[in-house]
C-alpha cells in the first residue's frame, strides 16, 4: 500500500488501514484485542499522536485511532467544511461502520467536543472516558479564546497558515514540554507539507468561537454521561487548557480520578503517553 507520505514503521509500528466513508477516505489504525479504546486527536495532529499509548495498551486492549477528514492521511469529500459538528457526525458513522461499542473513549483538544458530542448522542456506546486537556462548552465568553480564534483563524492567520504553515508551527512550538526527536517532529508536520491541504489547521481555531451552537449542544449532553467512570489526565504546562477546564470536567464526572502531569503540555500523549497507558490500566482495574 502506498501511503500519502512515508511513515517509518519504527516510529509508528502499526498497520495502516483505510475506509471509504461518505466520499471521505478515512485512515485509521486498529491494533491489539480486547476491550476497545477509541483514541481521538485534535488540531493539528493525527493518529500518530497516540503511538505511545497504543504501544502501552495493545497487549490488553483493542486500540482504534482515526484521522479526521483533512488530517493525517484522511481526505475529505468536496464541500466538507472541517467543523467539529461534521467531524462528530463522521466519527459516528465510522463507529457504526466498524461496529464499535462498549467503548473507552479518550479525547484531547478538539477530540473532546467531537468525541463527547458523539458520546452525548449515544451514551449507550460508552463505558468509560479518558479526558486530557480539552473542553466541551462554548468559549464565546472567554477573551483569550476570542483573541486566539481571531488571530489564527482570521483572514491574516489563514493566509499565514497557507504560506508558512503557521498553525502547526505555533502548536508544536508551544504544545510539547519534552524534547522531541527531529524525525518524530517531521511526522507531525508531514500532513501539512502541501499548502493546498493546510486549510483545516486554520479552520479549527476559527471554530473555537464559530462553533458555539454545536458546543452548547455538547455541554448540554454531558449529564447523560455523568455516571461514566472518567480518568482525567492533564498536562500542567498546557498553554491552552488549564486548571479551570480540568475542574469543570471533575464536576461533570463525579466518578473520576485525576492525574496531573507537571512535565507535560498540551500534547500530553507525546510527552507522557507511556505513563498515561499505565495509569489507565490501573484505573480500569479499580473502576471496572
């Protein structure tokens, strides 16, 4: 199989799978066996973000991670607008197509609103949650979010992103607390090498404010999941989501265990993915 860009098997030791779904071509990995863990990335990452967690869990669990349309190796159909509502709808069809159920759902960054939106619509699919550095409510009242959205997702930000790959550069410069080898960083940037494919990375910041309607729906659905055990894993050095967001999730999910990682940032899967895998194994034994 010819991949859209070279991927070292040493760095990402998985079988690459593709599914044609509603005129989108979805890349995903499906490793291990046992209870299913569905791993959802955000912006501007792809399933590669979960390689450490997959490596740590595939001996006991079935680990499924997809790339949302326009991200990683997935392509989007004509007219797709790369909004969280569309991603969540596509994720729902992906889950049904693969027949996934009794899920542990791990979410981070935009994977939170996308995945928790699905979970709120279909709580019967979800057994437990892993929540890391994300959100699940409108941000219209937060000045920082509005400024960030306007700067990176506005007209100037979109132009700079297309020409200079601005959004991935900003996120990977600020979102990693631990040193990353150059070949690993190259794979994070690989999907964005073609300027013609860079639009989704700038659309996501704009959606922080533009998707307020969808985010309101996600927040309203959280009570339907309140009884699910939740492992909250949080990178303390994150520039985007801090203690206030974590505390809101702790209130929303009373049956939770929180683990703070003082040496992790926004992309905590990269910074401490092996430790997250071990923490989940322990949590699963305790919570059932």
